[in-house]
C-alpha cells in the first residue's frame, strides 16, 4: 500500500486519475511521472478479462510492477467475471483502491468487506444503463462508487451525456443516506466536459486519452485540473 500523502488536485476539489490504458506502455514509467508532475494524484488501472468486457488488458504482475514504480494511489477497476475471487489479490499486489462491478458480483457485500479487511478502499462500479437502485444496499460497505460514462471495454469512447444526471442523483442519494462515499466517473472525460462532471458531484475523475493522447501528459493534466475547477 502507498504511504504517500494524497495531495488533492485543485485545493481539495477533486482527484485526477489518469488511466494507463491510454498510455504508451513502452514509456510507461515516464508517462506516469509526467502525469504526476501535472497534478495527477491517482493512477487508474483497467483490468479486463475478455469475458465481462470484450477486451483483455493487464493483471496482477503489472500492478506489482506499478507499485514499485510510483507512489501514486493505485486504483484498480476490475472489469472481470467473478471479481470476488481476485479482489483481495489486487490489494495484496499493491492496489490502494479496488472497484468491482455490481453487474458481475453476486456476493457484493462479501467482496467489499474483504477488500476493506485487506487494507484497501472498496468501490462499486456501475455501467451506464444500470439503475442506481442496484447500489442501494451496497453503499454502507463501499468507500466509493465508480460510474461508467461509456460502456466499458475500450478507451477513447465518447461521453454518454445522460450519465451527468445519474451522477447528480447519486450525489443526492449519498447526502440523504449520510454515508461517506466518494463518486468517481470514468469514460470520455476531457476539457470540454470535466467541469460539468465535477459540478454534478464527482470527486475522482478518470481520464485516459485526454491525459496521454496528446504527447504531453504534464500539460494535459494541468489543463484538465484547471478546467475542472471552474465549477466553484
């Protein structure tokens, strides 16, 4: 687990979590350091198995290597079937945060509780068309909710606009319940919409191609943080 102080971007307003799915893996260490220099505070790691989503990405060995290479918080998003079988292993590999999909886990309480018991922050991920009612009984066991603003599986997709209202409704649900749960949003976020996403209630913003797609992750991260801060 990382012991580094998590200095929040933009004076505590939100965390920027670049997704390494869009990074140049031949220069991954350099890309991560560049994004951190621009203000990124979390590193988002997309774990896909080719079954829950139609793509295969990285697994435990890469997470172990990332833990040695950066002090940023590692946020592992498990887009896999039977996530309860592997969630704790990702914490043991060095993940600070692990999210599992409500659509994939029939034993969500057990998985979230196990992540916390292993020392990680437990997250529930939810797809764009999955109703928020699916989260109702999970909020008491979660540290954060990851709302997908694209259909998971591939980077570079366009933001699904109606998800903004979903973020607002979840923020209201969290306030009414009085639970300490942060909202993370992932998919299609760039300089044109980040302020709207933050204003809706997101406090962790995942961005892939918007950070790593332009050749200068430092400048891109700074620009996103600046644009995401104008909502206040």
